[in-house]
C-alpha cells in the first residue's frame, strides 16, 4: 500500500501481540484496505451495524439472534483469533453485549470514522484497552505515487501534482478523480476546485 507502510506495521504488530486497536479516519482514506492488507487471515466483519449483520457477515446464519450468537461463540471458543469489525457506527446495547463477549477472549480491530460517542455509541464501554491509529490524507510525495500508479493503470495522462492538489491528498478522492478523467470529466473537476478557491478569497 502506497504511503501506508508505517500504518501496516502498526496493525500487524498489534495483531502479533494480541492487542486491541481502533483504526480511525474519514471515509475513503483507506481504512478498510489497510486492515484487509495487514490481517488477511482475520475473522472479518464487513457490516458491523447490528447483531444480525455481524453474525451473518462472519458466516453464522440462524433463525434468531440468540442462535446466531451461540453459533458464533461456540465456533470461536477454545482459541484466540483476531476479529476485524469494519464500518462500525453507533453501537446499541444489544450489539455491545456480543462485542463484549468477543472482546473477553479475542483481540479486536474496530474500523470507524470517529471514536466520539455520537458516532460509536456504547462501543465506548469497551475501548478502554484499545490503542488508536488515525489515518490521515497522504502527504504530497505518497499521494503523487498513488496518482502515478492509478493513471498508469487506467492509461490516462493527468499530472500527479494536479490530482494531489485537487484531492488534498485524500486517497479515495484521487482514485475518484482518475475515474472521472477516463470519462472526460477531469476539466470540470479542475474548474470546481478553482471556483472553491476563488470563493474562499472573496471578502465576507
């Protein structure tokens, strides 16, 4: 992963040591890609919104939540496994009860936009032993490397510096701009950015 070597090492070290980790950052910054690359063998939950979606995302299907929880806990008992809970939002008390049971026996990685109470809700109750890894936008050098790789893959010619500037180093936005460029929309993206900059210069 371009520009995320340090973060990859941090995630892998936490998994190796059996320590809990919260990966935090805005949408599109690369949180999911990071954890999937760092921990390919983890029990990965793509939908962490409810007890039902958690259990089913982890492969446990049953008629009701009680049966789902029992199946999950029975299958993961007697050993230590790393769990990754992606796209974590506002955690309800019911979901917290399941996460607490997993937290008691297994290391966890939670992936979310923010650790604020309004964002994660009752998840705050088990975060006392979690370290936090915050993903930020890429610096210029790494953002340009990503842009160069993507433009080469797509067979388009767009200056990497332009993509870095327009996206402000945001990886997801760089990829989005490259996709737009393949459809002839790159100039409109430039003009939109210029309009925003002009608006900021106008007196209030």
